[in-house]
């Protein structure tokens, strides 16, 4: 393609493998036999067995062999890529594993370990551990798009908070999902919907109270 270059590599699958990771992937935990697309989409209503891509991807694949040994493949890229884990079959060479990346280069890190746990420890040591979350993050966090679909979403939100108070349900946070952002009839643009929610400051104040 004249707009961008492609990077691709492949290897023959000599034994049955178990593949884990790559972030949010539909279907079984073991990805053997799948072709996974890493390109985050708003996949509302997706098929939980077959759909790809989904919302979040992490380009790290853990490969576990039958003898218990394992290794990790970290594709250091944000570009769209397709990872085939034995979906393609060659009559002469058997199953293939290959990865195609829409980029002009690829930084690939191979992490060898005694087992899957060892590989994950090396991955964490390489990428860093997550920060300790604040105390409120372990509480109840509410989220829904249903309120924004109502005729008066502000009233619906206030009813929700009132009922939480009535039944002594502590709410640590309320996540304003994509229904609060709209441009015309589209919900995927990060533009506050002032037609249905004209005063975001007052809304945030009411939720905080």
C-alpha cells in the first residue's frame, strides 16, 4: 500500500500450543486456532464467541508449551495488527502462526521463562507495575447509558442518586459513559451533548452531593 508499509513475520507451529493474552479477546481463554485483530473499536453488541476486534488490546502474547515451559512475545506497537494463532493451515507445512502489522517497523521482545508465571513476572518487571489505586477506586462505581436515552436524563440521574441515599448504598464514582457525548446521532465523538445535558457543571455538582 502506498500510504504505509507492512511488517509481517511467520513461523510454523510444530506442536500444539496454548496462547494467552492480547488484551480483550472474545471466545475461549486459549486463543489457539484464532485470528485476532488488535485495533480498538466500540464493538457495542459484539458476538462474545467470534467478534474481533474489541475495546482494549495489549500486544503481549504468552505461549505455553505442553512440557510447561513458556515464553512471551511483546509487540511494542500501537499500530493495527493481525495475529494468526494457527487459524491458517498450509498443506505442506501444517499450521502457521503469523503476525501482520500496519507499520514500517516492529520492536519485538521475546521473554523466555520456566513457566507462564515466570514469563509474567518478567513482563511486569519490564513494563512496570500499576500504581496503588486510591481508596475510593475499590468502592461501588456506577455506569450506564440507559439514563441518557431517557427524555430527561438529568432527572433520571438524580433519581438514581436519591435511591442510593435512601437505601444507604455508598457510591464512590459515577462513570459517564459514551451516551453523554454525542455529535448529531453519533455517540463516538468526545463532544458533550448539551442538547440533552445542557449544564454539565450543575450535573456534576448534583452527583457529588
